[in-house]
């Protein structure tokens, strides 16, 4: 957490969020790309898991007339985000479990450069899948969970097995799209993060888009 507090002190006021290699204009394009891919509509409620300095939530408020909930492990980033938002609420803490958010409470969930920490830094491996399960749980049927910029994310086979397990465990239809980061972000981020050299450094990473359907039991009736 100390490391990311330091990043926040250096980057938040410059509009770079916690990704110093990106300009403020690139952060705006990131937000636009994420919300378009997730199908976020005007006035909707979005949870930003790992919201950093709040650039995506500000875009949501200013461009889409929406409202957000943000959570970030860095209290410096969370405080900056809250101070620069009008209607959204931000808190600092460990978001691996979200018992304070009811089932289906938000329209969509987005996470950029954050959820992979549950895999990269934590053991056992199941913690990533359990964290993803929480994001799916709090999303309403018809909503989307978008997880991108996974610099050290689990292998594609693990992501597919995890989402299949969540569908079985939660008894809900999940439409899953997994795209190589370079293919998804090329043209938005250039080579700042995703390129063949970065693949060699971090290993292949993927953007994960999970669209939540209705309950399997209800569909079978």
C-alpha cells in the first residue's frame, strides 16, 4: 500500500492516475473504451474496483451522467478521488470481499490494472476467482464485469475454468469474452503497456468481459 500511496502523491494531481506512463488524454480514452465495452448507459451506477485517483469515475459523471462507487487500497488515491467527484462515493480498503454491497446492486463493474493483484501477490490461487465472484455477485442481471490491464493475470485457461466454476456455483448464466490485451488495447494505449516486448516481460495478459444473465434455474422453468 505504501508504494501505491507514493504513486498517488506523484500522479493524481497530474491527471495520470496510478499509471504514470499514460497521459491524462490517454486515461480519458481508457475510460471511454472501458465504458463502451461494458455497455454502460447514461445515468447508470458503476463500481470501479481499484479506482485509483478516480479518472474513470469522473468520466462517468461528466460524460455519461452516471454515478459510481469506488474502492482502492491506497487511502491517498481514494481521498483524492473523493475530493474531485460530485455524486460518486469512494472508500479505501481491501476489496477482495464486498459484504457491504448487496447482490445485484450496481449496473456494471469495471476494474483496470487492479484485480490481477489478487493473483500476482496473493495465495492461494483461488483468491482471484473468489474476488471475481464478488464482482459478479454485486452486478445486476444484464450488467457487465469488465476486467482489463491485467499485467500479471492468470493464464487464459484459468480464467475460463474460473468463470465456468462461477456459473455452476452461482447458478447464473455468464457470457464470457477473453481477449489478448495487445489486441484489445492497441490504438488506445499504444505500446505503453501492451506489446510483444511486454508480453515477454509479464507473460501474455488478457482483458476479461463477463456479461451476467439470469439465473439458470429460472431459465430452465
